């Protein structure tokens, strides 16, 4: 009788526990060698998983910025159901344990005690696409016998967004062209009539102008940019030549940057026409284009001073303790090392005038250098053997 009562009580307890897991929208992972009876429960490894309550904030600056910009992207948390997210569980040997809807997951998944990578994403994103922001999170957990591991997933925007504007003079000068946007995984057309955000894989993107179609199409690279996760930018394209007979304009880049905890919004002006080749200070190569000129000597580059480099990071706030190098970027106010290029300051007048340790007021100033572009300097593209400079 006692044995029957024991099994009845245990069955009711297990049923209640299972229901509580479903109600909490969480996932229990159990080692296959572990049972729930007294003899084997000590072998169990359990993972409890749920979404962080602040994962998707409808009041975020990122959401507001897209609404203010006229985007039709629905980013309000009321429109994002975490049950529709894609859950993927991969063991450390590469085997996929689960890959499907979060809402369709079993209440219990039996696993060996091992290391697992767990990821969730609001959509499947693998190529440039309009109005397709992807929220997600990824974490590695170790399932151990006789231990409970709790995982809270904080979902944030994981891809990047870009929107282009074309001035009338640009469209008039290039009437038969179409802008192509390449990321690491694909390409998308961005016609002059388009006004939506194009979401891309973070990293390097390449902009090309295409004339024609098929095998006879002609393509010209006009710019390369580096986008970080959660970065959203607006990029306006101008022509460098006036149609009113005013002659060539000096190429320039004006930028404004606004930072918040959810996204980076940036607006830039990009001049297309005369190609900068670094042959003179007026034709100086922008910092984000230096990677295309590695090995060239006696060329001019320009950028905003963003800080100085260490082996692991960019130091962008005082106090500045190094005088041997600075970092420059095409964008004023950058705080990410990978978006910069490094400048090795030679001893003498150049170092004395430019370094941030002695001249902290140089932070944010535009600077021009003439020297040799090298592939790696503190892990990023750089310049050494500098012979001339100019601070604006």
C-alpha cells in the first residue's frame, strides 16, 4: 500500500512539475543516464531556459529611430512573439540536438553531460533583405550530472540595417544605373525608388553601381563600409560633378553619429565621381578605404582621430597614455577598434604635434598623413613611414 501511494504521489508531483515548466515557457534538459527515481536522479543534468524580461523593449531608442525615419519595419515587442523564435541546440561535437520553433520544443530533451551551444533567432536571416531585422541571442552552456544550470536569453538586434538616399544630381548623372549592396552572404539591389531599410550581415559591405543586366552588365565599386551588429545607418549618395558647369567639387565626407545602448544610428554623405587615389592631400584616401591600397607608398590618407591603439582595444577616452600611435576613422566618434585604421607616429615633429598624450584636444580632429599603407598594425590596416601631415 505504501509503495502504491509513493508512486501515486510521485506521478502527481511529476505532472505538476511538467505543467509548471510549460507555464513558465522554459526548457528542461535532462541527461539520458539520469532518471527521477532515487537511484538515478543524482546522474541528471538539467538546464532551465527562458527569455529575459527586457529582451525586446518596445520603447527602445532603436525602435523609435526607425519609426521616426519612416520605416515600415515592425519592431514593437507586441509584434514579436518569442514562441515563434527559432531555437537551435548544438552539441560540442557538432551534432544538432534540436532545431525548430521555440514553442514546439519538448518540455524535456535528454542530453549527455557535455557542452552545448544554444541560440534563438526571431527569423531565419542568411542574405540581404528588406525590413527583416533579426533579434537573437547565443550562449554556450555545460550540462553536468546532478547540477541545474539556468540560462536567460537576452535577445537584441543581431544584424545591421542600411538605408540609402539619392540626390537629384546623382540620379541625373547616373540615370541608367542600379545600386547593388553586397554583404558576406549575398547581394541585393537598391533602386532609386526604394526607401526601406535593407538588413545585412554585420561586417564588410560593398557598394557597386550596375549598368545593364545579365552577362553584359557593367559594375563599378564605389565604396566599402564596415557595419557592426545593431548598427543602423542612413547613407546619402551625391555626384561630385555639378551639372551647372561649376566644375569638379572637392570630394568630402560629412558624418554625424548618435550612440545609444540599443543601436547606432549614423547619417553620412558619400560623394561619387572623381576617385580618390591618394596622389595628393586633396585626393587623400579615407581611412575605411585604406585596406584597398595595402603596400602603396607615398600616398595620402585622412580621417578623424578616434584614440590610440593597444593590442586588444581602442582607447577613445582620456587619460591617454601612449604617444607612439593614433587611430583614425572615416566616421567621427567611433569607439570600435575594427572600424579604425592605425597610424604609427614617427619620432620628431609629427609625433609631438599629433599624439594624444601631449595633445588630448586633437581627439575628433581631421588629420591627413602621407606614408606607406600596411596590412596589419595592431591587428588592423595601418600606415607607417610617414613623411608629411596636416591637422585641420
